[in-house]
């Protein structure tokens, strides 16, 4: 089953939903139209009980080369251009989705591409992937969570280096810093990503959802409260008490 969108390809195979960014002529630069398609596809994923896992990839030579800067030039101001991207809360939809998310990246994974990646649960990169967070060098700061998710994964020191300098880095560095969880050869990326997505789709949904809630909700809690949350979610997922 597939749905028609302008800037993404959305398909459902068994219990896995596949969302592929599809502006290959623009290296899948994130545009307002892509924001709308992305939001609608995530709504379909959230509402379809048959879908148990989500796989996000990119078509063509890149995963995502960042925000479509050509739209910034046609807007009355940079602020208005950025605000347009916030009118649909795609990042909140990814955060709140109670189904496992696998993100597989290749080619260029820049700016918004890194931010989408960091909102995935399992992150796989082709060995030739090039990463960067260039917003500060372009006179902006990350506006899709990167200032928070990058330090949470790579640590403050590495994150500030990458954010301040905007320098490019490769898959081995990204793996060492915890930005991705696995590196594979480019020709193996599709198969590896689908394998992981299908494995996660076989998990009992209540347990997968409880694990995501335990991790996200407990992030800023004291240790005792986090452990109590874990016990309650585990019991709820096992049907021993209401979640």
C-alpha cells in the first residue's frame, strides 16, 4: 500500500511504514511542502494500528541536505521563513510517536537531516555519509531540536564544536560520538535498514511504546523517580496494572 505525496514516498509493507524524502533534484532539501507531506504521513503512521515500526530514508544521492535555503530568499524575512516551518509540528510528532523509528542516511545528512536523524530510535549510516550542522555559520541557530538532541547524544563539548564551526564529519566520527548506532557499506544500507525495521515491528506494541515512554519521560527525572516510572510502565505493558 502506498499514498501519493509531492515530496515524499510513503508506503506500507506489512507492519512497517516507509517514509522516503523525495526531492532528489534538491538533495532532499527540507521545504514547506515537505514539512506538510511529512506531517500528514506521520499522522497516518500514528493512527494505523497495523503499523508497528517506521523507516525513514532519502531518495537519490542524499538523505537530506538541510533546509531549502531558496525559500528563505523568497520570504519577507528569515524569521518568517523559519516560522513557516514551525506551523506543523513534525518534530513533536516524531518525538511522540509510540512506535520504533529507524532512520537510514546516506550521501549528505546536513542540518535538518541531522535533526531528523537524531529523533530516530535506531540510526544507520552508509560509510560515505557526510554530516554537518552549518546553521551558526549561516547566521542562524538550529531550529528543529538540534541544539538539544545533538548534545544529548554526542555530549556538550563535541556538540558545541560541531554547532559553532559547522564543520563536516564522517560516519566513523558520528558513530564514535553516538550520533548513529551503526555504519554499513552503501550497498548494504537498504537491506540493513529494512531488516532492523522489520525486527522492531515484531515487538509487542505495548512493550515498544512503554520503552519509548520510559526513556523520554524519565530523561530529566531524579534516578529514584525514573526507576519508579520504569516499574510502572513495565507492569502496565505486561497488563498487570493500567499504564
